[in-house]
C-alpha cells in the first residue's frame, strides 16, 4: 500500500518548484491531488493555466490521479474553489498544502502599497483563503491536515523583503492559531520553512549556506499529511537537503517587575542590566552583507 493511499490533497503553487515536487510525490504515494496554480511569473504577473495543466498531465502519465485549478489563492472564491474541486471530485479533503508565493523585493522606504499588498495577499491571505475553506470541511469530517509554507526570514527578518518576511511570519501564527482552534476536531496544522533551488531562491540576494532540491522538501510534507503524524500540530520545520529541524515556540525569556508602574527613568536604569535584549543574528551580519553587495557579491546566508 502506498503511503498516502486514499487521501485527497490540494496543493497551491503546485505548478512549479516545491509545490510541484509535493504534488508529484503525493500522487506517486497514492493520493488524489488538486494541482492549484495561477501560473504567474515570479512577481505574480501574467497568469496562465498551462502551468497547472502540465503537472496534471505529468501525474496522469505516471499513473496518478490529479485535477487542475488555475485560479488565484488571493480571493475567497479562489480558495473555496480549490477545496470544492477536491470535494466535488472525490467526496472529501484530507489535506491542503499552501505553497503558492511571489516576491516583490524592495527596501522598506521605497516599497509601494501595491508591492506590499501583492505579497501579503498571495502568501498570508492566500493561505487563509484555502485554510478557511478547508477547515470548514475538515471540521465536518473530524479530520484533516493544514500545511503552511513560511521561510527563515519570517522568523529572522529581512533587509529588503519586509513585505515577504511579514507575510511569512503571519503564516506561522495563522498555523499556530489553526492548530489551537481545530485541535478538538482532529485537524492538525503545521508549517514548513524550506530552502530549495527554484526560480524564487535564485533571486535571493545571498549565497545560501544550506540548499537542496524541491524533491528534498516533499517527503516531510507527505509524512505530515499521513495518518502517522496525527500527534504533530502547531510546529514549524525547516527542511533543506537532508536536514529537518524544528523551530522553537516563542516564549518570554527574562522579566523585571515592580509594584506599580515603571517610569522611563527607572526603566533606563534597570532594563540593560536585568531584562536586556536578545541577540539578532542578522543585525550582526549587516556590515558583511553590505560589503559583499558593494562589490557585487552575494553574502553567505
Ligand atoms: N525556494 C526556497 O528556497 C524557499 C525558501 C523559503 C520559502 N520558500 C517558500 O516556498 C514556497 C514555494 O516556493 P518556490 O521556490 O517553489 O517558488 P516558485 O516560484 O518556483 O513557485 C511558486 C508557484 O506559486 C504560484 N503562484 C504564485 N502566485 C499564486 C497565486 N496567487 N495563486 C496560485 N498560485 C500562485 C506560481 O505560479 C508558482 O508556480 C513559497 O511560499 C516560498 O515563499 C521557498
């Protein structure tokens, strides 16, 4: 028996890169797959249905079962259509994997409203629209798996991708909230922070210390979609090449107290020596990154 036999899985961004690798593996492991992809350029431009159709063809040629939805995830109708397609075709939805994404890189002080909105809409709202539709169906089924895609920059911040980093951070908390809100209905929610060679990572202004292929990311997604991973929820996993790592859950580290309200002067006198600050890894590397960029190099990640 294949690993995902009988499962019905919808994958957004399944036309290219990591989403495509996830779709191909899910289908090869026996799942019926909705290949959802708007078929856009890296910045979200010029949609075409050919990209999703191509992957459906590929799955069919390999003996698998798939159907295409060449819709955008940025609207409620688009998210609903992706889930409805699975339910109408195969009677249920066992998992959704929200991989779709775009980039509009720009320094914060130059970023347009349109650049902000397009990125937040595709990543964060695009995960919400699909989670929203899927969670309603999964609540009725009393089972299901939601998987979001974040990024290291969603945890660590980014010099020139504030829109992308903020959207990716939002996805982590959306996933945690889904894990909490749907726990009693038997639905899990987890996040993947991948690194893989795709057209998107080719655009990253750094040399990546760790890198891998989209196909390296897919098995962890298949595991989380399976019945063997029902005990895992609210987690974020880095997947890159042969490495799988779990991220910590945010928690307060140190506190200071007084009876009543602090004055600014009292805070000034006490904060550095008691609560202090937490190390910000990328802040310490800004100078090296700027030097590398100045000579046309990509600094190491
Ligand atoms: N590649 C990496 O190293 C890396 C690192 C961190 C995070 N990620 C995340 O992993 C995910 C996949 O990235 P990738 O590198 O495979 O990118 P990719 O550009 O190869 O593929 C993204 C796919 O999403 C589709 N898409 C874009 N907007 C859409 C929309 N509105 N509706 C439906 N589909 C849409 C595109 O058509 C494309 O096929 C993204 O969320 C990305 O942010 C990737």
